[in-house]
């Protein structure tokens, strides 16, 4: 690496070592579509006030900084701006049957060998297409009693060898809490792998604190961090540094994206994203067809188009850079390949 690049990385890194920066970013997040439009200098005509009451707008400044001012179809803006189109009919509250898969409060068990826990109901950002936008998070707060239920369940079922921290976003937990949870999970002898599904490193890169790196380095479980990045424009210099920091812990980095109409529904956008990801040693894992959640049906891409996009991706990318195109069907024993 050349010296200028090293100096740049060092100066960006200074923002990571101050552990509390990310909480300040959350406090300063933009919480209204009108304000977001004002910041970007775009017409607020499309803002959906009813949609915002249903699922509030929440976008940290770091993420907004990657949007193009004056562009009402910016692919990052469309992921967070509540619009009147959310009132269009169709979709359901619980499209993937989460509420039928609760093993104990806050723990979902759908697939063999894997248990998914709702580690936090909070997120770094509110994605308008979120399949858990109607999830009753209040029924599984991150309390000692709920965690105890998870640990008992894991001890009772030795077939579960992987725990997935999900949410919401598990990195919404502060490091001291997260460290305790991961430590307790690691003490269950049959749990060998830890998976963390998170959007924090891309939305607020400063969340990848030194304390978090220590926690991930210390655990004896094999660790996988599944990022959630939908468009190459989400990857800026600070995110690259955050990913590099995560990689240094020995964690395997994967990405999942959702195929979204008007945002990333072209072979060009997907190839660009996947190429950038593998250059950063992040393996594209899943490309999800949208879960039919109420309020997000306007983002749907039909299966024929999705298959065409994937075929064109195969023509341009190394095999390891092509994600699996899947859909989640309630009641199935795995994600369903298209
Ligand atoms: C998606 C999901 C998983 C993980 O599935 P993989 O195919 O292993 O990535 C596990 N549990 C639940 C409840 C899920 O929704
Ligand atoms: S970060 Fe994940 S859980 Fe949170 S709103 Fe976005 S898609 Fe949903």
C-alpha cells in the first residue's frame, strides 16, 4: 500500500477508536422525510406522512452523505424515504411466518441446526422494504430473563450448532452487553458458530469499535458477519475501513442484498456491487427476492427479471462473486432458490 493511502486509513481510523461516536450518530439521525428532502434539495411532493406514522423515517447523516443532492431517484434515498406509494394494497404484516417460528421469546427456529435471536429491536437505519417492519419487538426485549430462555433452549437442543444474532440489528446493543451475550453463547459447548446479521458497519462505520473487534477476536466460535448492502454507492472510504477492521478479527464477511425495483434491479448495478464487495473480500451470499410485506410491494421485481439479472451477473463475474438468488417461503426448511 502506498503511504498516502496508509495515512488516509490512519486518519479515518481515528474516528473508530472513540467508542461512543456511533451513538451520537444515532441521536443525530434524520427522522422525517421532509427534513431529508430539505437536506438534499429535492421536492417533498412524494413524502408519505401516513407511511411515516406506520414506520418512522430514520437515516443517520453518514448514510445521507452518500446520496446525490437534487436526485429524487437516488438509490440510497429510495431505501429510506417514506412515500405515498406505501399505501398501495397488497402484502401482509408477517410475510415469512416469523411469529409461527418462535421457539422461546425472541428466538426463531426455522432451519435445522440454526437458531436466530432478535438481539435488539433497534436498527441503524429504517429500510422501507424491511420484512420485519411490523414485528412486535416489544415482546422480546433484550433482558436477562429473555437471554436465559435462549441459553436454556440451546442447552436443551444440542443439534443447534449455530446462533444467528439478528433483529432489528444486534450491533444496536452496546459493546458491554454484546460482549456478555456472545460470551454466554460461547460457553454452550454445542454452539460452534456465531453469525451476526448487521447493517451497522455500512450505515455508521464507527460502530466497528475497538471493543467490538476485541469481542469478535476473543470468541472461540467461528464467526461470520453477514452485512446488508444493496448498492455500490453505499460503500465509501469509511465503510471500506470498517470492513477491513472486521476482517482483521478473523471473521468471514458475507453480504446479503434485497432486489429492489428502482434501486438495484439491473445487471449493471448488481455486477458493480458484487465486484466492489469481492475486492473488499466480502463474499456475496444471498440476493433476496422481496418478502411481500405490507407497505413495500412497489419494490417488487418479478421472477423472470430477477433470473435474467442473475444470468447476466454469471456472464460477468467470477463464480464466487455471484450470490444465490432466493426467496423465503413461510414453512419451508430453507431459503428457496429461484
Ligand atoms: C434466513 C434465516 C436463517 C439463516 O438461513 P441461512 O440459509 O443459513 O442463511 C436462519 N433462521 C431464520 C429464522 C432465518 O430467517
Ligand atoms: S436494518 Fe434490517 S431489520 Fe433494520 S430496518 Fe433495515 S432491513 Fe429491517
